[in-house]
């Protein structure tokens, strides 16, 4: 939901799926918003919350509180604390990165729950599940805070009995956050309070398990779980074990909680017993064997006699209702007893409702303690969940370094190995030394695992910074300020954006916001346009990252020409995915090593996809023709670079190469200019009224040949 001021241009948010709510523009005035805040929080100033000078934050919060008061028809008194979210404390993840890495939702609906969240989620409580999602989407940037979480995970990994004991207890905890909110808003039902009491009774046992823990996050949580015993006792003393859902129907309050209520219940017992015994007494007195005493909401209590026995009805019976086969009667004494019962029952229902509301308000006064305990339960639940995941899947504790380097040994993709593989995942190393190379150019055939490799590095970094162990045998990592991804190609036709435009927009976003402390993943840049355009753009992007950003970058590409970048960029390095050929078959070994490949094996992949045999055979024929003549298709720049590689001119002679590249580029420009001028001159000299169609075709053919030769 998005809250906007009256008069806001709706066209600016027309593409969102969120609900739009408009509030009076006066609510956005700073003075109005400030007063809303201090009134709702019950304070005289905002200095204690750290937002005294944050005008935009005050406006947003003031409007939000005004909206809550309007929605819930009253003051929001249970919110006592504000937590300031600062971007400098958390890794910023944009929507594209969250989607590309499939952190909390799969990219395709057919993949079901194949996400990082589902891999890590062994939580037992609703609060823990929500907190885990929050941690995944807000990785930390502070090393000490990360290590505090990791220490908690490590302590539980080393004591698996604690994980199992905690899980059994946590499974009995209800959604304390939501229950507390309903209690404070006055919408909680009796069952909510019973669930709260049952949960509170489990907290001391959880605290006992954590009390001996050495890690700060677990020992602090133990302290936060204490102090609510009296709340549980109060609820248990007031409410029956299984109260009805409707709070106005009575039957809520336990005997002994209210003397007045107990007296009311006792006062009607005689009347209830008299009515219960009336049927047998009247049968004996009147001799009517099928006489019945009943009750309905319309007529109250009545005596029913069948038509065949009407002649035996006593004179004091007063006819009340005629049925098809019977008559219903009342007596003065029966109505008197009925009035006593009904009046007492109505008073009991009213009193029970009043007692319940007072109980709910009293429990609400303990909301701060309930919130504190709820947060502690959520933390413990997430730490236990991460610990269970770590020992189930052989994860290790990451180590953080300040030198900006990255060393991952036997890294694995946590989601792929969990959901997609029948055989064992092939692990890979990743080493980035800023003093050696931070731009890794990754070539390899289609389906070889390049994209998986990119994603697994990003997921390992992200998992480490949420405080999770990681899928590797060793992980030494820097603190990464942002993760940027440009993975996969997709149209956004409804927004008027083609595959290539989407690709370029995302690339522009990366180049504008990445820093030397960022991690950049680029996959198949430039494939949405022509080959030379694509190579040029991809090359330029690689150069820009290398020269101007210096971020740790994994750049997977199907342009083999980009493998020449490390020859001209000192901090670039080539990696490739190993493939083994066996006759006309290809085996993807999924192993990433230093080096370069010059084949994509696209036809083999097409064969695996089921293309008709005739199409595959024709594709091989065309490929043979193209490969035989590929030198004719290369630009002078690529030809020169190829020959330089073959002759070993790159080794120790980068400056000379750059000079040669500039010369070739200048020569290309001259040739293009010359051809263009000749073409224009030819057109000027043509007399279209005097040439035949054949002559025109010959002229065009000559121009085409000149362009081809150049």
C-alpha cells in the first residue's frame, strides 16, 4: 500500500500493483506531522529516537500514524519505540538483484519454492520466518554485527542437541507480534490471550537452554525472554481453557476470577434446576406421558402436549402456540423462573465481556515486554534455522578480511544443489586479488554453468553478510557494499522496453552506482543487438569497470573476443568452464579454471533440445562454411588482436599494443570515410534517366564489393 497526499499525480504510480490511499495534504506539513508523532508516542520531543532533524522522516512517520489512527478509529498507543533504518548499516539490494538471485521468490512460478529463503528456512515461528526474510533482504555491512550472528550460529552448530531442543519448544510459540498488536488495538479474541499465555509458559525453558551460551546474540535473547510469568498467570486465572470465539456469548471467564460473576451464576442455579425437573413433575401430576418441556429463542420456555392429550391439560396452563400435532403452553411460575434465568444470563454475558475487556487492557500494559520477548524468539528461531541449515548441508563459517580480496574454495550454489540436482554438485573455487585481478572474464559453452557460477559467488557473499554459514570448504570474503546483477534477458513489452533496452538500463544503473567495494555480476552483455555492437558495448563496459570503478566483477560472455581484455587491462583475468568432447558428444564438466574457450557448442545444445535432425545437420554444414571463412567476417581490429595473440606480442608490451589498436581504429575510420565519400560521389554523377535496371544493379554490386573488401 502507498499513502499519497491529495492532488498527487496518479500517473506517476500507475504501474504499481500496490493499493493507493490518499491523505489530506495538510497531514504532510512538518508541524502537523511532528505533533502527530509526539502525541502517538507519548513523548515531548523526538531527540531520543535520533530523527529530530530528519524532516522527511518526520513527515512520513507523521502521515503514517495519522493513517493508522484513521484506519483503526482511535489512537495507536502500543508503538513506543522507533528504529532508524540507515542505508549505511545495510547492503542495498535493488529489485533486479533480488529477482536475479531468486532470494525470496523464484524467477519462474514453475520453480515453486526454489529460493535462498526456502533453503535457509527451518524456522518454527511466524516471527522467525518474517525475520529471516528481512535478514536476507537486508544484509549487514558492520563486521562486528555479522560476527555476532555467526558466533551464535557456530555455537548451535557445535551443539546440535540444543537446536533440536529449541525447535521443539519454538514450535509451541504462537505469533506473538500479531497477537500483541491485536491486544493493543482492542481486537484480540479470548483465544489470542490463551495462545499468548501458552507461549509465555514456554519462554523460561527456552531461556534456560540459552542461559549458558557464550555468544552475545543468544545470551542477550535469554534475558529478553524473562519477566512475563505474571501475564501468563493472569490470563490463566481469568479465562477458561477453551473459550468461545464470540466474546459476547459468555462462557469466557473461569470460576473464582470474579465474585460478582460467581454470585450471578449461583443465583440462577435454583431456577435452572427447577425448570430441568419440571417435565417429570408435570407428567406425574397430569398423567400426560408424552408431555415435554422445551425452549426456543422466540417463545422462551414452554410445555408441549400432543393433540390427543389436550383434554388432560390443567386449567392453569396458558395456550402459547398451536402446532400441527401439538399445543404449547406456559404457566405463570414457568415464566417467572424463565425471567430470572434470562435476566441473570444477560447480566452474566455483559459482565464477562466487561471483565474480558479489562483483562485485555491489563495485558496490553505489558506490550513492551511482549514485543521484547517476541523479537528475542524471532532472533533465536532464525539463528537456530541457520545453524540447522549449516550442519545439514555442510556449510562453513566465512572469515572476513579488510584487504578487499576474496577466496572461496569449493563454492557451491545453495539453491541449485538443494532443488535441481540428482547428482552431486560440482564445486568451484573463486579467487579475486585486487592486486592481481578483480575483473574476471568467464567464457564457456552454452549450458556449461557460467550463470550458476556467477550466482553462487553472489549468494555466498550475501549469505555471509546476513550471518549465515556458506556452501564452501573455505570462504575468506570482503565486506561488499552492494551486489549488482545483469543476468538473463527479458522483454518488458508492456512498458515499451525491448530486451536490449532492459539490458542497457540495468547496465547503466550498475555503472552509475557501483563502487570499488561492490560485487558486479554481468552475464551475456550485448546479446540483444548485432554482434559488433554487442562486442563493442561489452568491451567498453569491461574497460569502464576496470579503469573507473575497480569493483570485483564476474563477467560471463559468449563473445570470445572479450577474452582479449586481460591482454590490455592489467587487472583482468580469463576463466573458462571445462568441456570434454567424446566423439560427437559433449560432456559439461562444470569446472571453472583459468583459460579461454573459443567454442559455444550451440548446435549440440540445440540437439539436446530436440531440434529436427535435418535442422541439426544443416546447421553443421553452415557452421563449417562460416568457420572456414571466418577471417573474412572479422574486422581489422579483431584480426590484428588475433594475430597479436598468436605472435605473443601482448606479453610485457601492453603500451605497444594500445598504440597499434589506436592506429588500427584510425585506419578503419579513414577507410570508412573514403568509402562513404566515393559512394556519395557515385550517386551525384548518376543520371537515373539514362541507366537501365541492369546498369543500376551492376553499380550497386560494385559498391557492395568495395564495402566488402574494405
